[in-house]
């Protein structure tokens, strides 16, 4: 009887096999599992790499919004087309987030490392060299697909490397990724747009992505499934988590993970934070358009103004995370931050129609909105991952996929809805600068036309070759040959004003009020956030939270003692 064939050894060749050293080094580029929970120094380095990766990814994603008007002009896009670039990108990113939910089975690190490489290459080589607007849309959709995956994989890594008692601080740093990414965008563009084109701005971000890719390729690691599929409350749980991992059936604990995530505390809170951040999405995608069309700000000036928001938000995220971990509670921070953001955004909305509102008034309002949003968001991220862990710690990526999908769908819908509500933005973006230039260039001709309105209305019915002789003679007599020549020379500008002038003038009048309506919708999203705080995991009282932590530690000590006794 033939002997049974030996199973394939997935561990690879032994250390003494020919070429094993070289193959082992190569394997490190895709085998990233850690067999034991890392020491504090290594753990902090992994967390730092994930945060830096998140920053550079959002730098690459958001850079197009900071140079939106330049891209629209270069590709001769309508504003509505540019909006649909964003809508399609976010929709693609939403479903990429669901794909990334499989990171519970595939792991997280490789998705981050090689996703970053693809995104960086596309932003450095692809987008700046796009031949037409359709190519640009397709390439941006691919970048958004990568972002949707990394949106899930990076916070999953943060959760894996941060016990619950330090989770809010870690999530505060991770949440700085999109915020610092936005700050980098506005800082770089406000400093370089005088001498750089929009293609250069994209290449700067792509180059940064390639540099960080090299770092992640060699340095980023992740926990093995047995370790990451457990709840770790504090670092003192390390020995117990490692002991349990040896006998953990990782396939069994992940069964039904998607069904477990479709609960009110997961779905409801994901939707709540998505609508809470409506103003944040507007800051990323619409502030340049809003301030240029309503207040006449340049791209550079608007990006400089946005720096106040991003800097305040980044600082608040870290401070709120530290305080939340110190007090062991999340919900009070979410409520205080939510109410503060509502008040500050309401004041901003009330000033949206006042042309006299100054730069620094907006700046300090953005500081307030940024601070209160940060106070709410960092503890929310910690609480959300803890809510997911309460259902099933092995389903972390699935829970974050639900969150990522929800956020991206809300962003896509809001981006599509803005041009429907703010109808003034299309004529202002597409023809506002053209009309302004024509008005300036044709000013002498307009003065002449305004002095003889009936005559020029009659002349407008004819071409120069079909004008009746009597009417031509009347024009020479009343206006004079020199002034008629001025009007004739300005015909291209006068044609622009005739075709678009009234539309642009009406849009400029209606625009502030239409934007104000959207800002009030953002306030409504912030209000809707508050009731969902009550369905999430976590204590309100620091005292009770400390009692829970002590009870958990006592249980861990008892289990470790029992394990030690059984091995004796």
C-alpha cells in the first residue's frame, strides 16, 4: 500500500537550507505576522508608521481639492463634472471598504503597504499626465479605491496595537491622519502655488507617498490572528492574551462576523459620525470653491484660512484622546464636543451671507469648530472599536468596514447634493472669472453703451455688414467714430457679458444664502450625532470605569494563576 503523502510545509525551508537566508529576507516583505505582542518601543514605532501612512495617503487624496479651480480650468470641466469625480471616487471607496473587511482573514499590513505603493504611483505619474477629464476621473476612482481599503486597514492596525486603556490616545493620533493630511495640503499649496502648477502639487504628494512606502515595506508588522482576535484591556493582559492565542480557533471566532456587525450600536453610530462630519467634508472639498465664489478669496488665501481649522482639530484630537484615556470614559467627551461643534457651526452658518465678515472672524470660528470636533471624534473612534469588540473582537475589520462604507456613502451623497442645493456655484465657477475679466476689459465700452442704450440696442440687431446706412450715420453722429471703435474692439468681451453676465450676477446674489442652507444642514448632522452616543459601549462615570478596570485586572490575575497552576 503506498504511503500517504506528507503535507506541504508552509513554513518554508529550514535555516540551513541553501539560499534560506535570502528567501527569508524576501519573505519579510509579505509575511508580517508577529508571534508575540511587541514590547512598548516596537509597538509605538508600528503605531507611528501607521499614522504617518495615513497622513500621506490623505495628502495624496485631498490635494486635488486644494487646486480644484486649476484642474477644472485645465480639463475644461464643468463644476458638476468635477463634483462627480468626487462622488464616483467616494462611491468606489465605499465598496472598497467592504472588501477591506476581509482584513480579519487576510491581515492588515500588506493591504496598507502595497495599497500605498499603487496610490503613490498613480498620483505621481498618472493623474498629472492624464490626457483628458475622463482619464482623470478613472485614475482618481482607482486612488479612491485604495483609500477605501486603507481607511479600514489602518484603524484596524491601531486597534490591534493599542489596548483599550490607551485606545483614545492612539485613535486620536490616527485621526490626525486625515486632519494632518489636510493641513499638509493647505500648508504646501499656500506656500508653493505662486510658482508651482497643479501637476507639481500632485507630484509632491506622490513623492511623499513613495518615501513612506519604502518605510512601511521594511518596517510595518501586524499581530498574528490569534493575538488580534482577542480583547486586550491593558498591557498587563499581554501574558494572558499570548497564552490564549495558542489554543484559539481563529476560524471559529470569525463565523457570522458580518451578521454580528449589522446592529444598531454599530450601524447607527457609524451613520451618526458620518453626518456629524458633513462640515469636515465640505472643508476638504468645497471651501476653496465657497470662499472664492462668495468672498473672492484665492486658492492660496482659502488654504491658509483652512490651516486654522486643521491645526486646531489636530491638537484637540490628541488632547481629547489623552484625557479620555486618563478618565477612562468616552461618552462625556462626545457630548461636550458635539454640543460645542453645533454652537460654533451655527454661528458660522449665520455669518455665511455677510460679505463684511472678516478673515480672522472665520479663522477663530474654524478654531472653535476644529477643537470641539476633535473633542468628540477621538473618543468616538475609541468607543466605536470597543463597541465592535463587545460584539466580537475578531470582527474588528468587518466593523470598521461597515463604518468606512457608511462614511464614504454619506460623502458621495453629500457631494452630489451640493450642486443641486447650491445652484449658484456652477455659473460662478464656470464663468465667474471670465465675466469679471470681461467686465474689467470692457469698462470703457460699457460706459459708452450705457450712455446710449436705445441706440446700441438697435445696433445689436444687426451685424456690421447689415446695419442700415441711416442707423450707421445716426451712430456716428451721436457717439462719434472713436467711441464706436472702442465698442467694436470690445465686442468679444461684450458677447461674454451678454451671454453669462446676468446669470453670474444672479448667482453671486443667491450664492451666500444657498451655502448658508447647506451649513445649517451640517448643523443638523451634528445634532443627529448626539442621541447615538447613548447606544455605544462605555461608561459615563470615571469612578465606575475605574471599578470595571480593576475588576477586569482581578479576573486576568485569577486566570493567569489558574494557567500557571495547570502547567505546574
